[in-house]
C-alpha cells in the first residue's frame, strides 16, 4: 500500500493484517521504536484536530521518525495566500518522506495524490471520508468484541456530514452478517449512496424512529456529534438522540458506546464511568492503528 485516501482501498485481509500489526506494536512497542529512523513525515492540517493530528505525530515519533507540522494550515501556511493544495504538496514532498493531510475540501486527498511523489494519508476530507478513523474503529470493535462478523451497530447523530460514519460503513460492508440501525434527524440521515452500498454488500440496514426501535442487545452504539460547522443556522433546529444513563439502562451490559470525538452533549458525562463506554479507549487505539499503517506504508511499502 502506497497511499491511503479512501476506505474503498482496503480489503478485509488488509484490515485484519493492520489490526494484527497494531496488536503486535501494542504488546511490544520497543521492538518497533526505530523502524522509521531517518524518515520525516509532514502533517498538514487545514482543519482543527486533536486526536488525529496528535496520534499521528505520536505514532511517527514512537516509530523513530520525525515530523514537520502545520496546524491550522488554512491560516498558518501559504494556503492563506491562495496556494492550492496541489502546489503545497509539490513543495512539502521535497521536505518529507510522506504527508498526512486533513482539509475541508472533499477532493483534497485525491488532488494531493495526483501530484505526489511520496505517500499521502487522508486524515479527513471535508464531509467525505476519514479512513484512518474507520480503521481504528474496526480495531476497537475487534478488541472489544473479539470479532466483526455478526455485529449489530446503532449509528446515531450526524450521518450526513459525519465523515467517520461514511468510511466506517464501507469497512463494515467487508464483513458478514452486519446490521446497522440508523437513528438520526431525517436531515442527517446517511446519504443514499451509502444506503445503496450497504444493500450491495449484504448489510442489513434499519432506519429507526426512536431508541425503542433498537434491539436491547445491540452490540455497539456509534454516536457522532452534529457537524455544526458544516450546517450553519439549521444545526440548532435538529432532533437529537443523546445517550444518557437512563437510555443506556434499557440496553445490554454488553452494548459498548463509541464516539470518534470530540463530543458535545450527545453522550452524557455521567456515562464516562460506565464500563460500556469505550470512546476514550477508542481514541487510544488510534495510536496503534496509525502506527500499524505507517509501518506498512513507510517501512514495508
């Protein structure tokens, strides 16, 4: 694998291999601490980020590599002067062995690859995709549940503009006997292209009107925040489906709670101590999943 631009690039065997490698790195990080020695990775973030940027930068350094970084690149780079992403990539690739990019433009990663002579990793492209988040989500499913086949997942919140759900649907479609329960405001439903994709992959898709429509023994709640920055004023007029203790009391003790973060009010703070809450562990898993990806692209690639 040279680039990772879309979840479409990943096959089931790719995911299993990367998850296995993430486990190996977690178990023996010292063994992998110098594999990127002499490598420099550039992180170009045109949109705000905490978990993705810092986990990538930590992953690079823990593998022995070095970073050059631009946070808020839309303001703190030549992008503010009107430089195109393509021109930025042409310049930065002269300084780095790989580039991790996040941008508000849905086609940013694809445009980067067209001119890149070094590997490109998509760290989030507008409302389109977030493939490394989906990879760490699958890794969290596997670590928590022990399997992916047969899982039932309740996807909540902003599924229209939430790029994490888009990439996750693509990866779940690679597995057998998957059921996705969708619970969101009608204006935030999964775009039809993903509904069509699920149908083509044999994923059972159920649109729900309330929590009562979700089975008590659902395996995973995948909550997302409303992408207010992409919606404007209409964001304040949406129906929300927040997870609280009273809601979760209706569901199985084995129904885990995940969220790509950051959260607002869609998961109550009172659930932080619930043993089913996996969102902080999920964020930690991002380190190992991204270390595995960097290992494959920069060391094996």
